C-alpha cells in the first residue's frame, strides 16, 4: 500500500511529467488540430472572398458591356435616322430641282415657240405686204395708165396697209 | 466519522534518481494527454473544403478559440491560440477526469497548476527579455520609481502563484466539499436508520407503510415531483430500516444518492469550466501585456 501526498504541496516529478505532457499535447494539438483547421478555415474564407470578388468583377464587366451595347445601339439608331432624314432631304431637293428644271425648259420651249410664231407671222405679213403692193401697183398701173414712181408706190401701199391693219 | 482530505495517492515509486513517485496525478495527466492527442489527431484528419458534421463543430470551436485570442490579445498575438487552447483543454479535461471516480483531477494537484502557471510566466519573461533585452527587462522592475522594485518583484512572483492557487483551490475545494458532504450524508443516513430500527418493528413498518401509501397517492393524484420524491425516500428508508432490524444489512448510506450529483454538477463541471476559462483568460492577458502590438511597442 502506497501513501498519500500532502494536500498542498509540489512534487517535482509530477510537475516535470505535467510539463512534458503539456508540451506533448501542445505540439500534437497545434500540429494536427489547431493549425490545419485554422488553415482550412482561412483557405475557405479566402476562396469565398475570391469568388465574391470574381463575381463582382464579372457583374461590373457585364454592366459595362450592357451600357456599351446600349450606347452603340442608340448611336446606330440615331445614325440610321440621320441617314434616312438626309436621304429624304436630298430626294426632296432633287425632286424640286428636276421639277424646276423641267418647268424652266418648258417655259423656254414655249417662249421659243411663241417667238417663232411671232417671227413667222411678221414674215407672213411682210410677204403679204410685198405681194399686195406688187399686185396693187400692177392694178394701179393699169388703172392710171402710167408707171408710178417708186415713191408714189410706196406711199400708196403704206396707206393701204395702215387702213388694212385696222381690219386685221 | 473521520473525514481525511489527502493529496494524490502514490501508487508506487520507481527506485531511480532517488525515487520517482507515480501518483494519481501522474496517471491522470498521462490519460488526459493520450485522450487529447488522440482526439486532436482524429478530429484534425481528413479536413475538406466542404465540411461534414463533425468538421463543422471542430471548425466552430477552433474559430471561436482564435476569435477569443484575437479579441483578448490583439490580432498580432493570434499565434498564441494553440497554446491557450491546449491549456484550456488540458485544464478542462484534467478537472473533468475527476468525475470518472477512479482517476483524480490533475488540477486538484498543486504540482500541475503551478507548472502551468510558471510555464505562462516563463513565456512572459522570455518575451519581455526578447523585446527589451535582459538589462531592459531588469530595469522594468524599477518602474515607475526605484522604490517600487521590491513590490514589482513580489507581484511578478505572486502572479503565477495566484494563478496556480486559484485553479488548484477551486478544484480542490470542490473535492473537499464533496468528500465532506459524502461523510456527512453517510453519518446522517446511519443516524436515521438507527433511530427508526432502534424504535422497534412497528415504527419501521409505519415508516415503510407511510412511504408506500404516500407514493401511491402522489402517483395516482399526480402530485408535484417533490411529494413523489419525499414519499420514495420515506419508503426506501423504512424498507432499509426493516432490513437493519432483521440484521440483513446495516448502515447503508442511502442518503448519499442524489444530492452529491447536483453538487458535483456545480463543483466539477461548472467550476471546472469557469476556472479553466479564467486561467486561460489570465494567461492571455499577462502574455499579451508582454507582447504588445508592434506600433504600441515603439511608443
């Protein structure tokens, strides 16, 4: 039968064993439990943080792209409208121009025609005047029995024409 | 009745180096070490990124430990967490191992607690010397004025001593109170049984009868738990008194059942946890004051 130690006392050997046990426990727990578990927790935390950061970046990128595409789309629509508008304006101009040109040409043709008519008329009148004067001279020669001078003739014809002109 | 409160039982002495005593504390300490190391290796194995049930608990516990250390000692001292965790687990298991009944709490031995406390002190001194140099560390004792030197030295020695005695005293005190209680209850039950059996057969029968009747009534009418328990105690005491009257058994310490369990819950479990926590908290505070944050150290 052994004996009891004193209640309040320090036994050197027990203390030494306790110290050895403590160091052993510390070494093993730190190596096999605390550090690996802590590392695992930290690793997972880091991974989660990374993934969140990546997700955030991807979302920002997507938003940026969306804004960019929206921008491009609206630019394209504006450009399209612009082109259509310009084309319309140009077509309108062209139409006006063609119309104007046509009118001008028509007017020119008309004027020319009228001038031609007037010329023809004058020519016809002159021809008729000459014819009539010749004719009248011949008649008058017969009637008067003598040759009229050129001066008489002309005066006569002119007076006749003037009287005729009123009738025309 | 004698109540003897002794230290750890010495199983045998190894006859070398002038005799190495193998005590209850030695054995308990070894058991705690083996249990903790085995549990640590088992729990720390096969960690996965997607944790299973056990790993979640282990991670929660380790995370809490690191958080506590980080909050108490500052983020720069987080690397002390394994040491604090080891002291905490050793202290708790060392106290709780006393509840097995055949092993003695390691923390109920001053050898253990003083070793741990001195270990903490050595760590503190080592860090102070590393930071300030040996001369600077010695000079620290003369602050704020040279007159304080003796008191500073005393407080430096008192620190591990108080830590050791706080833990030891609480666990030991619990053990002393428990053994005193057992002795008292044994005496009390012997007195009660003698009183009833000494008054003759009739009294024994009456007590037993009252107990059984009370138990029957309280069970039938669904009375409160306290009435059932009282009746049960009365019936059992009466029955034991009868046995004693006929000489079958004598002085069975019946009253030792029940009450000590409740007290053990406090003195062993609660007190053990609290004292382990206090010990670790004090260690953390002392160590962190020796290892201030880098920016504070420069000031």
